[in-house]
C-alpha cells in the first residue's frame, strides 16, 4: 500500500536524493529478518565504496520480488520508472545484438535498484563508455564438492604471485558464497576475447604450479576435489557479484573486499548486510586504491601464445555462446567416449 512507503534521503555527488521505498517491511532474508528497508539502508551506508567498485559500468540486476525464497530474474534493460539520475548505455551481447543496460553513478541509483527488489548487482568488467574493452581482469576461484573456502586460500595467494610476475597488481574479495574473486586493474586496450585468453594463460600457469589443488577443466566430471579456475567468467556478458553486493543466501552475505594480509584468517560468513557497514567504518575500504595503477595483459598474452605453440588450444565457451573459432567440441568427455 502507498501509505506503507518510506522516503529515504540519500547523499551523493550531486547532492541529496529522495528515494521512495514501497513495502519497506517486506522480508527479503527470512532467516535473519532483513527487510527491503534494511537493504536500502545498507546500500546508503556502503554507498561510496559500492559506487567506487561498481559505478560507471553496465550492470545487471538480480531481482527477487518476494525475497530470496521466491522467484528471481535478471533485469538487464532499464525497467519502467527509471529516475532521471539513472542512465543506461548500449552494450553488445555475444549474439551481436545490442541493448541498453543500466549504469550506477551514485548511491541513490543503487537504493532505487533495491526499491525494484534487486538483491545482487552484477557489474561488467568494462566502463560504460568503452564497454567492449575491459579495464578489469577477473578470476573466479570456485571450490568444487569436497573442498571449502579454506582450500581456495593457497591458490589465491599463488595466483597473486602469478599475476605479479605478469606485471599486474591483484586485489581480492570474497564471493559472498564459498569462493574467492581475484581482480586486477588493466588498461582497456584489449577486447573480451583477448582478456579471456589472458585469464586462461594465468589459470594454466596456476594449475601447473598446483596440479593437485587447482583445475581448469570445464567439465565437472573431470575436476575432482579441487579449486576450479572459472575462466568463462571473463567472457562478454558474464559477470560476478560486485564488491559490496549482497548475495541471495539465507544469512545475507556480502561479496566483500579484503586485504591480502586478512586472507588466511577471515571467515567469509561474517561479512553480511548487518556487519559490513561497521567493518567499513572500522577498517576502511581495502579497494580504495583499486585502479590507480592499471597494468597490461601483454605478458599473459605471450604466455597464451606460448601455450598455443606447445599444443594447448582454446577451451570451451559457455553453452549459450555461438560456436567460437578453435573451440573444442561441446560434448562432455564421458559422452564423447561412448559415442
């Protein structure tokens, strides 16, 4: 009902905005009792860090009209009623079609997205005005069944060394679930396929160094109890939950930037919508300096070329992608053997 609405005042770079939150008492996270209004207030509290990490990028909104236990959908094109301070930008999808996607430029835009029942924010690794050329290299370390968050810590530290050898300055955050996300700022000098190849080169180097703990196998039946380096998250229109974005899990976790010194001691379950604002006030933003020293992927691309020369070719693309040059057959190995 309209009478139930609450109007929040949201500070930002262009002054204060008034954002209306309807149904503020709607419970989004039943286990911990977090409401739609609580989520909106969270985004105000972390607003500056959230926009610094996710702003000026095409963003997909993962929306839950009835909370995390109800139906969900991804919203990529601007929904009706977009305020005049929330812009959009045209992007190209793998199918080659173009479409507008929302861009968050200030905290009020994120709070408005919460009003539209957004819980998870998925920003592109490229800037709005140059969406074809990523300015972030992203690597997802995904624990497989039989492994845990703790099993990803050693590979993350070794991956930092791999990227440093390639001339890149790595940053890390929890995924908000069981894994870790390693990011490196890069110059937007290469398109998505090149950045994907750079990620594969880094992943293969990590796998060579830790063959018993890390895998680049796309097919689940071949991964075993290892940490999967998900290279396909580097593709166009593939995104990860942004820094400071909540995740749609019962305890309301947040994908949280951490320092490398913290990595071996953190419990990612402690980073939630209820705790992260105070953490920011106490420790500051570990990604405050992200992007100040962007690197280049030339070294990683030279490793990719070296691996090609030694017989290591392209890896599978996501199943909804068009068939790509050099891609191996999209048939799981066990089925291929039977055939």
